[in-house]
């Protein structure tokens, strides 16, 4: 069993914001698979399969910075090791739509990911970061990540969400090294 976590903030006012791109990727995966969502462990949880791999999809319903509570509870209950967890989140340091897989490391300033690493007690958690562009001059970073994508950005974002969902399927079935080779160097990002 593997766990794929999409990061975002719960509530309608956060829908389609830059910070919620992890939720959008899980929504795309959910549309492609079977299994109903259930409210459990301070999140929405869907048990399904991606290819030949059984997975749990998790949308933490705490605020972003407390995502570790839901991830920790699901990991403990289903006995999922940190190395079998993939966290999908936004990244201000990457150009819009760029995908970057990593097998481990620090949170790089992403507070939801930092909370997950803290709760799981390991930096050996795979992550898929999706570029949302750096904070524009004159913007507060918190306001920027909670802003919605502009109309001229939606094609790039929609493509990135679909490629990220493809990447999550590949991670579940072929592993992190395969994904780093296939998606990190791809010109299609």
C-alpha cells in the first residue's frame, strides 16, 4: 500500500488557488479511478489502485501547515512507511507548470511538507513539486500563494496537473528514480 497526499487548504475560498494545486492533482487521479471518498483522519481518503498498485489518496482537511496530523494518522493506521508516501505540493522556486520529483530532503520552505516530515520523523518522503512561479515584485508571498491562476496561465496549469497525475501513477508503479529521470528533465514541463 502506498499513500499519495495532495496538499492544499480546505474550503471553497481556497479552491483553484496556487497553494491548492496538490488537491487538484488528487482530484484528477480520483476522476481516473474507482473508489469513493470517505471523511477520516482529518482528511478525505480514497482507497483505489493505480495500475497494479493499491494506493490511498489523501486530501488533508486541516489547514496546509498542519497536514502532518492527517498524514501521520493514515500512515500509522495503514502501516505505511515514509518511503511509501508521495506528497504533491506547490513550489514558488519553480517556473509555472514545471514538475520536479525528489526522493528525500528538506521541505524547502513548504510548511505543509515540513509538518509532514516532522510528524513522520523522516526526510525520506518522496515529493512532487509543481511550479507556481516566484512571488511577483510588490506581492506578499502569502497573498500570492492564495491567489487564483490568471486566465492566461490556465492551459499551462491544466497540463501540469494532468502530467503530475501521470507522474503519481508512474511513482506508484515504477518508483521515484523512474519519475526523476522521466519528469525532471522533460522539456514538456
